[in-house]
């Protein structure tokens, strides 16, 4: 079985990071087992990390997963630091036999750009973004938002572009 390291980028919306992970597992969008989760964020969002980590752990448990979860905090607006940290992590993961799954939904531009640029050189199984089509539904759990309002796009392709 393929070992997946799930990398999520945490920005302004903790629910975006949590809901995307939930939807990926619920819709069986992962071909392999998520053994590790990395939450990349900037210093300004450090305070929400414990809640996001707790939510990802609870969702994982519901799907029979027990991934190791780590947070990586980058100084605010530190593009060069983000680039370096993604390169180091992705290299370590590749050397450990992992394939990377990247969620860019909640991430700020500096983290998203650094993650995608670095991902080009490493084994990546998906790069996903989940939109929220109606702004009347922010900050709610996935199941409290109509499904059709939360399309999930894998930018590497997943065989069903209608989702």
C-alpha cells in the first residue's frame, strides 16, 4: 500500500482545512494510507493549531487512521523560509518512501506558491482545493454545508472532473 503524507496549508479558515480533509476521506479520494499529516501555517495562525490538529485526529480515527500529526510554523510572510521548509520536508518524505498529498484550500498565497513550486520535484499523488460556492456557509462543519456548494478539485486530475 502507498504511504501518504498529507500536507495541509492553514490560513484564515480552519474549517477549510478540516472540511477538505474530511471530504477527501469521505469520498475515498486517497489511494493509499495517510500515515502522516503536516499542517503548515504562519505565525499569525498558531493559536488555532491545537483545534485543527484535534479535528484532524478525530476525523482520522473515524476512518481507522492513526497518522502522526506535526505542525510547521513559518514566520509571517516569509516566502524564502516557506520555500526552504517545503523542500526539506518533501525531500525527507521522498527518501522515506512517501507520496505527498497537498491541500491548498486554506493556505495563504506565499505558502501555496512555495508548496506547489517545491512539489514539482517530488512524488505527489494529489493537489486539492475545495471551493465554498456560497459565502453564507463559512465556518461550519462539512456536513452542515450543502454538498453541491463544496466542489473539490484535484489539480493533478482524478478521472472525474465533474466533482
